[in-house]
C-alpha cells in the first residue's frame, strides 16, 4: 500500500458519535456531524449518521455536493445538510439545491439565497449566526432581531433558528455568559417574529465541555461536531474526551531520512524554497515557524505561544511516527485541519522573549502530520 496514507477506522467515528449523541440527548441537544475535515467523504458521513447524528454539516459547497451525490445507502437523500458558513453570493444557486440549511450573517446573503430559492422553486432554511465574542462570524447581538424579522419578508427562505461559533478564531471559551446570551436572544427573536425557532445551535466541539457540565443548557438544542467525532478530542484542551476513541485516523508514513544534523543551515540561501524571504537565523525553530500550516501553537485562550516541540532527539532531526500519537496537540484551530511537521529543537531552548520553553511532557511524541484533506486526496 502506498504511503503516506491515512487509515480511517469508521467504527471509531460511529462509536464517538453514538457516545456523544447519547450523552447530549440527556441534555436535549442534537448532534450535526461536521464532515469538512474529511472533505465530505460519504463513508465518514455514514459513520456519523450510524452513530445518531441528525444531519451533516460542511463548510464547502463541493463537499456538500459530494455528500448529495453519495450512495443513498451511505447518505440518504432526506438527510438534512447544512452549509456551516455563509456562502459566497455566487454560490447561492448551488447552495439552495444541495443544502437544506445555511448559516448566515448578512442581509445580502439572505437576498441571494432567497432569490436563488425562488428561482429553483425550493424553500431554504437559514440559521442566523450571532457574534458572541470570538470575532469569527456573526451579526452583532443588537442587530439580530432586525435581521431575523427581515427573513420573514423574503419568500424562499425560512428562519430555522440562531447559532453561534466560539473558540474558533480567537479561542473564546464557550461559557455561561455567551451561552446564556444565546438563549436570551433566541427568546427575543421568537417574541419578535412570533414563531418558535427549531434550531439554537450552540457551537462546535469546543462547546461540549460547557453543554455536558452546565446545570441548565437553556435553549441550546444542537451542536455542530467535527473534531470530537473524528479525533475523539476536545479542541479546547486537545485532550481525549472521556470514552471516545482517538484512533479513528492513523497517518502511516515511511521514514525516508534519519540523520543527526546541526540545527543551523549553512551556505547561501537568501530565499526559502517556497519563495518567501528568509527571516531569522534559520534555526530549527524558525524552520518550524515557516511551515505553512500548524506553525502556530494555540493555547485554549487563543493566544499564540511559540514553544519548542516536545522532543528529546538531537536538534535538527525530523521524526516520523506511524501510529498511536495524538495528532492534534498543536495545529490549526477549529478542526479544519491539523498537524505539524515537527523539527526537533534542543530540549531547553529559550524563547525570543528569554523565557524558558515549557517542559517536555513525556507522553508527547513527535509526529509528522499533514492536513487531512491533503492526505485524503493525494496528488
Ligand atoms: C468546523 C466547524 C464546526 C465544527 O468544529 P469542530 O471543532 O471540528 O467540532 C462547527 N461550526 C462551524 C461553523 C465550523 O466551521
């Protein structure tokens, strides 16, 4: 079999979904399975549905098309599909044909979807996203009711509910303040529009901790879950969620070179191979920073820390591990991809601010990772 390859254990995805679906059901919360990290793969979607997800969500129209074109045995035609970000206006026609629901924040998007839905003779559901502090997306809370009222004036679209997205762009942790506000806004919108909302979408996998621990989840009745179903981890802590499997995706790679080398390159090199001008001294760490994805380590609060990768190997070594590692200890936020190639830096490097790097945790092992979508569609 070719390498690198990603081995996907669908049973683990189904198990993770079933476990969270059951746990959340006791709180009155449904699960929408988010497939974007698997590029809308029908078999991954089918595993989520088998585990009890009530619908599927994806952030790319192409992925929704893939789900809609899937074997009906895997993704039945009546499964609700949600576009979990605002479509570009030029995509409106495709969106109303492929998706049941869109998450929307702008009047112009509503106009485009409503016009497209009328042209296509369908009715499209919208969930209005409200900004509650993470600054990733959403209409300001004070404008929500007006926007909600305006949905009713547009034939072609129907107000299904409201939602929010936290711990994504800025790492703002979902807690009682934001979630309480979401519930209050749901009541206000219902009062203003004189109709019940069928969706109050409380966020992504980062909201799990709050939903499962809160005394009262208020009006929240849905979560959009990707990372927790796929990787079994909580994006806030990068730790496994209790009883979930973390072995659904195993990247298998072959080691092609293992050499002990100095951390500093030598010879003339004004530019990096990627064409960007070279900054800094070309240390192992700066090489790591220049990596186009996963080069930043996100703390639960969203601030960026630069830390030496956990490694006890000589500086300059590139490690590759083929299984059993937790791939998402550092990586991009929001479950859209993960992974870093880790160059080993000396154990006790000092950061540029002169602070010592955090201690190496013995359970962390280096892994060469790559974005799921690159692995799933090798070129
Ligand atoms: C990706 C995404 C999700 C799922 O996030 P996970 O952290 O993978 O659970 C939910 N909502 C939106 C809007 C997203 O973009």
